[in-house]
């Protein structure tokens, strides 16, 4: 069967952008900026974007487009022994999408509860006690929360409807699911800047504390954010680029995706901090105490702020609809990465069937997060996958493409098909800067996790996290060595 193709370039760009723009732009970036030096945070952030984010994204686009395969096949074409690296990337994708969908399931529940603003007056209690019905600790599973499970299946049904025809159905969905949340953000911004207090919020967001730049933690945060926000090392961008033809432009698409994604983050920061500023004005709580990242921002602080606004129901609907839309194209991009690899291997299979199996398997893997201890597992798994698996894939990907296959060879290909020419700096970034930066991040994180058990969770629970970090990596090493021996023998 002929390879699937994007209908046109805009569709490809929208799909790549949809994957990049997700919850990370809304609940991670603004928080990091507020915490790590305000406007000064933009310095390490932009440096990381240009030094690591853009070159790495360009690498993934180039590899997928040149090799015309998903992650496993593409890595194998770079070097026959490296198929296992694709497996490592895709296992991480599978793990991530299985909990990412659970966060979307919470958003769906909130969307349904929005008209009545059910959390009004007690946002924290509503989230933890009513929605999650959270248990006392990770030791107490507390059984399945059926409402979340049901919502999770609805989310997976939605994701399935997006990916069932591959690029054809994804192409139709992204026309709406990518611009719409940005428009909704714009509406929320207009709402927020017509309320008092927003300027204080912006001040907190943007006022530079230059001293922060001396703290290594700030730099680590910026580099890992860039990695996460561009959906790198998941095999996604490789799969998406493999649906372009091998003559398509690469350099421009890379810059467009990277800049529009970061632009959305900056924009989201204005919205989040304007709302927090209003809330601080209304409740007298310092803005610094309100700024939170992760579920705390989207499911506690923000809902509370919305409930304090005029027309709370309407704006809550808009907000949670936006959250769902932001999440869905990231979620189906992860699913697509898996589909692409399976379809490369088993060309006779139908896309619809493969998608169904992948969606079903990932929804089953997500059940653990629908228990009453689900949020603890989610926190642990998220920490380990994003701290270790991704960095490992990133490091080996640059070694493979930069050193084994040859950065220069890849750069020549990029320049052959692109209008904008890429200079030799790209080779330097791929061969030296990125592996060094990622290894530093990995070592820093490792020594931190060894010294202080993550969030004080019990050893057995963290053991699950370590297993998730280590087992896929050992599998990759095993396959690498095995293949090498076979070749030599
Ligand atoms: N890039 C997405 C974001 O910033 O929210 C996050 C993400 C997307 C993570 C896709 C993982 C993923 F596979």
C-alpha cells in the first residue's frame, strides 16, 4: 500500500503544532516563568529553544521525511542495530498517552460540571474529594473511580475518531482543534484584562529578576521545558514528517512550528497571570501563592478564579473546552506515533483496526490512574518518564544521527530540500551541544532523585518509576548488543 500523505503543507504544520501545543504550554510554561525569574526566564528559555529545540526538531523532521518510516524504521535506516531505540521512544509514548488521556478525562468531567460551577467556594475539595475521591496515600488503591473510568473511555473514543483514518481524519480534525483553543485563550484574555488586578499579574509574570540566571535550576527547567513542549523524543515528529514527501521543505516548517509553539506559551502566560492577578485582587492572596503548575493550576486555582468572575459558568465551559482541545491533538499525535510504527511493520493491516487496538490498549493501561490512588501514580510515572526515558532517547538519537549516520549528511539533505539554508552550527548542536546538555540534565536529575526520594513516596512506589525508566532502556541496550553480535557473527 502507498504511504499515507498529508493533504497539504498547512495540514502538516497544524498537526505538528497541535502536538506541540498542549497542556505544557498552559500549565507548565507560565508557572516556570513566574517561579524562575519572570521576564529573565525568557533568556534561558530562548537560548534553549534555538540551541536545542530547533536543531532537535529539525533532526526529527529530517529523519522522518528522508526515511519515510515511523520511529523504529527510521532509526533502523540510520543504522540497522538501532531499531530498539524506536521501541524505547514508543514505549515512552505509550506510557505517556495512557496518563495524558486521564488528565483529559478529568477535563471532560469539569466541562460537564461547568454550567453549575459545581466547585464554587471549595475548588480544592471538589477536585480531590469529589472528582478524584483521592485516597490517603499511594498505598491505598481504594478501588476504581467509575466516573473517571467512564470519562476515560469517552476520551479514547474521541481520540479514536480523530485517528481512525490516519492522516486523512487527523487532517480534518486539526483544522479546528488547533486554532480553536487559541481563539478561546484570546476570549479569556479579553475577559481577564477587563477585570481589576490583571496588571499586577503581568508584573509577576514579566518583571525580570536577573539574579535567577545564576541558579542552575533555572537553566535545567528551561531546557527540559523546551524538550517537552516540542514533543521531542517521542517518535511523534518523526512519524508526522514521514507522511510528507521526501522533497518537502524542512527548515521553514521547523522554525514555524517552534516559534508558533513558543508564541502560544507566551500568550498563555498572559492569560494565566491576568486571571491570577484578578484572583489575588479579589481574595487578597499574594499572586506568588496562587501560581502553581500541573493539575493544581488547571483543576484548583483556575476553576476557583473562574468562579469569582462574572458569568462563571460560561467562562468555565470555555476554559475546559480549551483544555480538552489543547490535549486532544497531543494525545492523538502520541497514538499516531505508535500506529505509524506498527503499520510500517505490518503493511497489510488496516489503519482503522490498528488504531482501535492501540487506543484500546492505552485505555486499559490507563485504568490504574482511575483508581483513588491514581493521581499519585500519575505523578510518579510522569516524573520518571519525562526525566529519564525522554532524555535517554534524546541523547541516543543525537549520537545515532550526528555521529553514526553523520550530521553533515543529514544537513546536506535538509539544505537540498529547504529554501532556508542551515549552517554548520547545526552539526555542532547535534553532535556536541544537545548530547552534553541532555546528559547534564540526566545526571543532575539522577543525583537529585538518589539523594531525596521523589516527593517522599514509599520505596515500592518509586520502584515502579525506576522500573519504567530502566527496563525499556535495558531492552534497548540488549537489542543493540544482540543485533551487533548477530551482524559480526
Ligand atoms: N508538547 C505537549 C505539551 O507541551 O503539552 C506535551 C506532550 C505532547 C507531551 C505530546 C507528550 C506528548 F507525547
